[in-house]
C-alpha cells in the first residue's frame, strides 16, 4: 500500500472554526458526547438503510449499537459504533473540511454572536459537531472502516492545523472515536469524563431518545469484594413521537426538539398527532421561536425527517412540507411505506400528499392558535417567519384563506402596532370597498409617500407592506372577506367622487377638468420620455405631484428586485398625477395659458416629475441635470 502515513492540513476555515470551538464557543462542554453519539447513531441509521436497499453492502446488522469504552490508565474515552464507517477519502472530505456552504458567513456571525448560547446554536446548524471533541481532548484518534470495503483508516489530530492519516489493517466495520482527555479542570468547566455517573447523566440528558442502544461496561463490586463487569444500556431508546401525548412532558419535548433542531431555545409551538386508519403515521412537529439565518438561502432545507416504523429514512423531506413551511422541524413516522422509498416516488404518492395536506392544516392551525392566544408571542413569531409564511400566499392556493387570516401588517391606523386583515376590515369606513395598501422598500419611504396624503386626510386606513414578497402576493390573492386589495399607488383613485345627485359638485369637477385639459395634454407630450400620461389626482393634499402605475403595472420596487436578480424587465412608464389645488400646479396652468411656448415650462415640468420620483424614494435618471435645473430656478427666485 506504499506510504500509508500522510499528514494533511485542515482547510483554513476549518482551522478558524476549530480555534473558536476549542477556546470560546461552548460554555457547556458536556455536549461533545451528544455530538459523537449523534454521529454514531446517524452511521447506524445509514448502515441499516444501506443493508436493506443495497444487497452488495452485506454488512452484519444484527447487533447495531453504540459502545462507550473508558480506559482509566490511558485517560481515554472511546465512542464506538458498528455503523457505516468512512473511506479514507470520505474522512478527508467530511472531517478535514467543511463542505457545507456559507462557512465564511458562519464565521462572521460567530464573531458577532452575543453569547455562548447564540454561538452554540449557530455551530449546531452548521454541524461542526465532531470538532467539539477538541473541547475536552487534546488528541483525538478516529479509526474507521467503511461497510463493503476492507481498508481501514486511522485519523489523528491534536486539533491544531494538521491531521494524520494512516492505513490500518484488521478494523471491524464502523467507527471508533478515542478522546485523549484533557486534565480535569473545574474552572474550565471540564468535568471528569471518565466517571461513570457523569457519562450516564450526559447520555440520559441528551441522548435518551437515540434509537440504538448505547452500552457501557460497568464494574460492580459484590458483597465479598469481588468485582464483576456487566454491560449496561444507558438510554431508553423510546421514540418520543410514538408515546401518547399525555405521557410526554414539556421538558421532554423541548429536549427532543433541541436534538433534532440544534436550537437552544424552546420551540414556539409543538404539534403532536397520530393518524389511524388506512394510512397510519405519527407526527411530532415544532415551530421554532427564532428563524435560522439560512432561512432565505438559495437552497433552503426543510426540517422534517421521515421515518418508516422507527427506521430513519431521510432528512429534509420535501414531500411532507411545502417550501413556505421549511422552518417547521420534526419527525413523521409512517407505518405503511417501503423502506426503499425514494424522494421521487414520495413526491407522487397519493397518501403522502394526503399526509402533507393534513400536516399543513395542523401547522397553520397551530399558528392560528398562537395568534389567538398570546399577542406578544405571535408578534415575535411573525417577525421571524411572516416573510416565509407569506410565500404560501403565492404557492398554496388551497390555504389562501387561512394564510390571509394570519397576515400581520404595519398600518397607518396605529404606527406602533401591526394589524390583521380582519381587524382592518372591522375598521373600514362606511362605503369603503377595498382594502388599501402601499408597498415600498422601507417603512419610512412608504409612510412619507405623497400617495398617502388624501387617504390620511380623509381617514382611510392604508396597510404598509415592505417585505419583498408583499409585491407579489397582493397581486395574486383574490381578496379578503369579499374585499379586494387595492394599491393606492396604482390605477385611478377617486376619493372625492361627488355624492350621487350633487350637481353643483359634479359641475365643478367638469369645469376643473376643462380648465386643466390644455396643460395636461401639453405636459403629456413634454414628458413623454418619462411618463405615459399626466393627469389630475385626488390622492394629494399637500404635495404638488406623485407618480402612480396602471392597475396591473409592475411596481418600481418589484422592477428593481427583478433587475437585482439579473432578470431583463422592460422599463414601465408611469403616470404623473398633479394636485389641482396646489399653487405650483395652478401657477403652471396660468403660465401655460399665457405662453405655451415658454421654455421655462419644460424645465419646471421636468422638476415636478423629478420631485415626485424623489418623494417616493425613487432614483433620478440624471441627478446632475436635476440639480442644475433646480439651482438655476432657485437663483432666479432670489
Ligand atoms: P454533522 O453530523 O452535522 O454532519 P459532524 O461534524 O458531527 O457534522 O460530522 C461530520 C461528518 O462526519 C458526518 O456528517 C458524517 O458524514 C461523518 N461522521 C462523523 N462521525 C461519524 C461516524 N461515527 N461514522 C460515520 N461517519 C461519521
Ligand atoms: Mg454530527
């Protein structure tokens, strides 16, 4: 086998991470054992599954287990499994590097993490679990043989930049991780990890639900002083989801949640259900209190695992949860599926689809319960997951009504709190038909937008929608409770439509339209490069002008979003609306009547358009020209 000993360097990011793990991250060093046991358990799941689906593996799976070996003389603790094992290449890939994306981002976040708990949660999400061994060990030796192969490999490292690989003959299939423990140090939080009671306590606390036996040889001293060795199983192995709900404590749920989510906070809501009948399954689902930071990454992962009769089948089961509920964590254990089931088949399985529909309803019901129960908790939940839930308004037509009930939005009604659509509808003015909203990039730009002026003045409430996804769903949903959703920056808004039969007002309006007709025609031509029409507005009270879109035009924010994503979108020309009561607009009319050819008119028209663009937070095509025109005007005015 040639030279079998090889010294390799950790990937740079891995080194950085190792330093952080060893020196600062975990205040609770005990969790190293949970991490190693969880890796061993995963390895056992994998060999079990492979032996069922791939006859070539031909591994002995009759006694799959995890063993903890203590050697007092050598001061080592070994976590051993007869699971899938790793090949030499796999070791380099899985242990020597962090293959997962976003490592640089993680490191940045870790540096900014407020406390150890926050850092721990970040680390957990990235699965640097194995490295936690270096918190308690100054040297780690891993020996492993991949099922289906003969070659064994030893990996060894002191966690300081390099690791050594060598071939080893005669290893059993599976993996053993031997920790050469650091000296016990109360100050550093290093307990005596050779102590049997300590090991028992950690296993019970963190790994009790592990489905595989975790065994340890223990010495018993008999009455005559003779010592005998017996092997104990330390965990109960009971799958929590299989137990009746009333037999599970809150603390147990929380512990289990922590295990599957690596989130140190308690979940916001727990859903535990059992379906009986033709298709039996148990589901234990959790709604986290806080969003993971990769919630909006390019390839979001779902948090629901699929089991078949207690056998782990897959993580991230997309067939069980739609994208917009990707933050839901948990387990679904079905009784009637084949262990060989593939993702593709799952996607098309009629019964799985029925399960998914039921789970979605359950989850949305749990969110609804939270909304009805605790306003503060719900506000916090919505701030974390509202953006994702609103994706459901685009993806999931079956649940539009339920999702709309959950929507919480800022509103002009009360700047300090959000409103539901239901509350909005209850406050609607007599005769108001539509639910008014305005989208934009930030709350400040929306709140200061001229479009709001007349709505404010007349006491109509307007929803302020600033999540990017808002631009899309408001166009898709048919309406809420019989009321359509209407953008106040789009289409014609007639807030001072004269009351029926008010002839004087009608006549006044006709006259006003006539008075301005010539100016509007001229302006529409003068500004034809920038806008598709210039017309009078009933939206404005104090501003001279604003820009609006046609009913089905793309909003400027959406246009910008598409451009940012690199998509080609046509420039949408907008409509300039003028406030007929504003002195600038009336003066413009008089000037135009006096001399329609006055070149100053064109410049003022450009300034009015630029001002309207700025007021809504838009960007000028030529800011230098705008400034020059404005400066010239100001100079002349003084
Ligand atoms: P994670 O478990 O989140 O993937 P870890 O750092 O704990 O991250 O482990 C890294 C990878 O190393 C695992 O995904 C697994 O592929 C491999 N590994 C670790 N321990 C074992 C083991 N006992 N048996 C087989 N593979 C293992
Ligand atoms: Mg792990």
